[in-house]
C-alpha cells in the first residue's frame, strides 16, 4: 500500500508540475498576443495619421493648383478607361 501512495503522490506532483508549466506557457502566449495587439494598434494609428496628412496635402495642392489637378484627374481617367476596355 505504501508504494501505491508513493505512486499517487508522484503522479500528483507530476500533474501539478505539468499544470504549472501549462499556466506559464499560457501566460507567455497571452503576453505575446497583447504585445502584438498593441503594436498593431500603434501601426494602425500611424497609418491613419499618414493617410490624414496625405489627404490634407492633396487638398492643399488641389486648392493651390485647381487646373493642374483637373488636368491630372482627366489624364488618369483617360488612362484608366483605356486600360479597362
């Protein structure tokens, strides 16, 4: 009976150790996922800022050079119409 108790104790210790390792692994994965989400959020914010800056620059260009902007839009439209035929 004593050897059965020792086996039971060893099995419980092994299960406890496995549980601890599993918890540590899950914690590491969760931490990595949070960090990845933070980085993605930062990059998304940077992209939005870049887009807003670009749109503002183009608005300024169109406001300052309306005829050039119209000519460029017409040229792009003509090229696209030829490509999509």
